[in-house]
């Protein structure tokens, strides 16, 4: 009887264990999903350099009479009614200077020199431009002197002149250039002058 009872108990125990095992509920462990969004790496944009303001060369000062020399350049040319010659200015300074406009020319004679007749008039066909003279550099203007005998005696009494008194543009003091011409005492205007140009050729 005892072996039978032990077997029965063993079977009963196994059944109880199986029942207990099958009846226990399964517990689900929640899983949390984390989404990571990758962002592209942004390189810092290079700084745009600020453009430097344009630099300009300083404008040279105007040429003054005391820093210039004057001369008649080349060989004067005669026409049937006038004499053509070139007035040449030279910069004596160690720095550049500028000329702009028309020189003024008067015929002169005597000691001290005195102007004769009417001063030069400006040639409108030569508009002024700024001319820069480097140290030792040249600028020039063309002077036309009409012959005195082409005018009536009532407006021109012919007089011998020994010098040209040439005043640079924008200046008041003339340069005295020794050059003989025939001037007019009277109202006749013999001389016409161009604006200054670069170089010594007029």
C-alpha cells in the first residue's frame, strides 16, 4: 500500500505544479523607443572681407610763379598775318605741381619793364585741363601774335617790345621772358593764347 500511495502523491504533485505553472500570467516589459534625428554639421561660413576704400593719390598743389621758369620754346613760326610761338613752363620744385587754364601774356619794354597795349585773349578752341608737372617737368601754351601792320593806325601805333611778361594760370606775378616783338599802342588786340598743355610742344 505504501508504494502505491507514494506514486499517487507524486503524480498529484506534478499535476499541481503544471497547473500552477500554466495558470501564471506573462508579464510584458514595456520597451521605450527613442528616435534620434541626426542634424548635418554646418560649417561656419567664412567672413566676407570688407572692401578697403579706394585710395587716391593726393592732388598736387598749384604751381606758383616763383617755382616756375618760362621760355620761348623751339623756333617761332611765321604766317602771312601772325607769328606763332610756344611759351614753355618748367617746374623748378622737387615735388609735382599743377597748372590749369590760360596764361596771360603782355608785350613789354623799358627799364623797369612796362606793358605795351592790350594783353592776350584766350583761345576758346582749347578748353582748359589740369596739367601736372613732375619735378623738372614741362607744360606749354601756344601764343599767336598778329602783325601790327595789319591793323589801322587809329587802333595800333607800332612800338618795339623787348620782352614778354607771362603770368601763369591763376597767378598774379609774371615771368619776364626776353623776346623781341612789335607791339601796338592802342585798342588793337594782337595776341591770342591757348590753355596750357602737357609737355614743351604746346
